[in-house]
C-alpha cells in the first residue's frame, strides 16, 4: 500500500512556530543548484557530489524533469524548473482536475491493466488487432494481450466479431501508412522563466496511422457521435495538425461498439452463439457500425480538414496550460476538483477516486509507471 495523500500532505510541512516571513521563505529553500525546490519534498537528501538529491535520476533530455529512485515516487517532486512534456491527454487531465494530473504525470500512478474498464480494454484490443492486420506483422501477441489484461470472454468475442466483419466487408485502407508515428512538437514562446531563460514547450503523442499529407485515427467507441463533432475532437486532432504543417486532413475511422444483450430467447446463449449474432448484426448494417462506410469504395471514416481547426487558439491554450502547470508545480497547488469525480467524461467516473478517498494506493489496483531513465 503506497500512502499517496500523506506524501502529498507532507510535501510542504508546516514549521511548528511559523512566522509570516518564514512561511514565505519556505517555498524558496533551494538545493545547491537552484533548479530544485527542496521544500517540496520532505525526503530531499542532498548529494553534494552531484549538487542534487541522492535519489535523483536525470532524464536524457536535460531540459526535462528527472525521476526519483524511490519505489513509491515517479517524477522528482523538487525538480520544478525542468519541464514535463505535455500530451493531449495530460492537458485534458490538468483541465479536468489538477490532482488528477498530479497523480498521473507527477506520481506516475496508473491503473493495473486487468483493472481497466471494459470499454478501454476493448478499444485497446481493437487497436492491437488492427495494427497487426495493417502492418502485416505480428506486432502484438493477441492471446498474450488477452491474458495480460484478463479480458472478459464476451469483450473478446465482440472485438473478434468486429474484426471478422471488417475482413468480410473487405475494408480498404491506403498502404504504407506509418503506424504509431511519434509526435515530437516543440513550441517556443516568448515568456521567460525567472532567470530569463527562454521557454520551449515539448508535446508528445502518437498518430495511429500517418501518411505524407494526412493521418488516420482509429476508435472503437460506445459513443461514436462524440467523434463526429469537430468541437469535441479539436483538442486531440488539432495537436496532431499542429505537429506537422504538411498534414492537410485527418480521417477519423470510428467503429461503434456492438451492444447486443443476452436476454429473452438469447438468455442462455453460448459465447459462440453470441459472437455469431454480433457478427451477423455488424455485417447486416455496416454503416451503423463502421461510421461513414461506403459500399462502393469499401472505406469508412469521416474526413476533417486542417482549416476546420483553430490551431492558433489551441496553441495558445497549450502555452497557458503549460505555464499554469509550471506554477502549480512550484506552489504545490494540486488541489482536487471533487465536482467531477463521478463524471470526468459523460457517465464515466474518475479511476483515481479510491486513491483520493482513502489517501492510499492499493497495489492490487494501481502501479507506478516504469521509469525510463535517460528517455522521456
Ligand atoms: S522526489 Fe526523490 S529525488 Fe526528488 S527530492 Fe524527493 S527523494 Fe529526492
Ligand atoms: S477522483 Fe476526483 S479529485 Fe481525485 S483525481 Fe479524480 S477527479 Fe480529481
């Protein structure tokens, strides 16, 4: 059991007899090199040979926040000056709840694979079978994936039925797409830190499939209409456009998750019978399941053009969020937004609720992300 809340609460211990002056100063106790704010970590242990904390591991990119060697920690809490690269999802987390960003990006907490929700597991499996199919290689061992994520047999059956229909419909994609192409976006901006050093923001991510003038995103979703409204996809898709000026458009290939129930005369049906029923339903109305499916071209998806996205506004949002995160790190301002715990997305509760409620991280349910020292 890792005591998350306690670590957070003790990050800025109150002096027993504080004065106004001392409280103010406590935020600015610096380690021998002034990139660290030792008052943010009560475990800071000076290592005078390296002018830092003895538990500190530097990231490969020296501008990026380093890691902590301690098992229960991820990013160094006191390394406030170096940046943490943003991604579409980390910006979403910060906008949703500062504490959610803290738990995931700073403490590196992630939910154990078997404990992920059924929709997430199905989406992950769909993504993997599609990558295997489109690459013509066994990038992923599908059986091992199913075991590793402890997937429910019905969820596997649903994805298998979609895959079978995808092949039966002879769905076509353009060859030679670059699968999981990396996004490495650097956005310089004219703000400066306190010591006047210029600011460069890094943004990470991956395109599902990238070509020279467009990219494709694949989704399996029970709420596919969310991806048919440019307003709701602008943050994610806009970042991908920002990262490469040569991209003219994007195709969202959305598959609706089948939701057939085993009730009435199907109450006692076998898994095989259920899979066949799902397959028959998908194959009999492909436009319902493969959004934008064209019976002549055997393609599906919806096209969005670069001009549909306000990229300047998006860039500005990233810059402001980046600066706010920087301030939040210095000021230890990871307050909770408990108004959104039950619905961080429509109808979906936050995965971190047990941690926030109990102040503990059960190792049955959560784990700390692997620290890739020397990489970011
Ligand atoms: S988070 Fe780890 S490396 Fe950073 S100051 Fe604390 S103990 Fe040291
Ligand atoms: S459970 Fe609530 S307070 Fe905790 S991280 Fe999630 S949204 Fe924030």
